[in-house]
């Protein structure tokens, strides 16, 4: 990182999503363990993959990953953030039967460009695995025909949120399985396929956008409740740029507060990457004290 390039010798590496949650903890003066929900675009994960849809049990000195979004190949890495249709192709590599449902994501995409990315996926070239909620929101916007290419960061997700507005949404069922370690993996590709099918059938896109938001809220609340049950921790901190989405934030807070959990929200620094260095400093300070 930058600190290493500057030649600083006393380095304390802090995982990106742990830092997101630590920033919220530090803002609220909390040192005891929390369940952290870290939803963003991308950050390096502890297993060498890209993370971005993470449920952690953590304090200021360390963390355990209790749940995450299903990994999907991200063709072109950062290029997928600019072109959400690429993210949708990565999801299709996992679930080829979704092709008809996902057609709207590729309208206006040059056939040659799509074929090139499909070859990239087949060869496994520059297609890191990612558990990213930010990219899933992009994919949903593309599948619903809202936006296939981002002109600025987060554009597709913001337009999807605006479209959903405050209309009530119907919760669709995600798949939750054990992840092979001690946690859970959430798969939201099946609901996305259903939403794409319903769009192709002529349902109003604004309603489908509301249903997508309701689905993410319900699935996240389910994972948090599992994490609370497994850990006994009853304080929940939310961090990461996806929580700039006011509908998602309010829906999740309402759902979890109803269950008697204490909620910590990012206020002073906001939820996005501007808070990460503060979180890293909080972790480094706690480790040096410890």
C-alpha cells in the first residue's frame, strides 16, 4: 500500500472491511465486540479474493468472518465497476440457465465485446472472484434495464434506488448455505433471475427495483440473526459505501432494531471509503494498547 511505498517501517496491515466496521465503532466509542455488516464495491479479502458483502464478528483488534455473499467471477476486475453488464456475464458463468432473464443487461453492448468477455471468463483470465454487494446492485440495475454502463461511481445503484423510491417491495428468497468454514454464504442470483423474468414479462421496473431492495434487506437481516445466534453479540455496526443507499439502511435498521439489537451507524464520516483510514488508525491504536 501507500505506507509501504513511502518507506514507512512500522506498518500495521488492517483488512479493508474490518476497517470499515472499526471506523463506525470508533465513532461511537465502542470497544466491545460487534457484528459488522460491511457492504461495498471491492476490497482485498483475507483469503485472496475480493470482498464486499461481508458479515463479521469483530472488535478493534481483529475479526472473524461469519457470512458473505456468494463469490462470482468479476471479468476485468475494476472494468466491471464501470460496465455492470460485465458483472452480469460473471453471474451467468455461475448460472447459465439465467440467460433469458438477463437479456436486458446486454442491449446495446457490441457482440464482439461481449464475446471477448465471455472468452475471458472461459479462460479464467483477469476474472477475480468477488463477494461484492456493490457489484450485485450494479448487476440488478443492468438486469432490470436501468443502466448497463456507469458514467460515475455508483450511478447504476443510485438510479435503482431512486426508481424503487418508497414503494413497498416483496421479499424474494435468497439461498443460504454453509460456506465450508464456520459461516454462511448468501446467494442472491436466483432472486435476480426471477426479477429479470418478471421484467421480460412486462412488470413495472420500479416495482421490481423495490422488490430487489426488500430482498437484500430480508436476506441481510437473516444473516445477521444467524451471526447473533452463533456469537451471542447483540450490537450491529453497518459500514461500507453500499450503505449510502438510504432505503437499504433504513430498512435494515428497522428490521434489526425490531429484534432488540443495538445499531451503530456511520454518521460523522459517512459509510464509504473516506472512513477506512480512520478505521485502520483505530485498529492500529487498539493493537498497540493491547
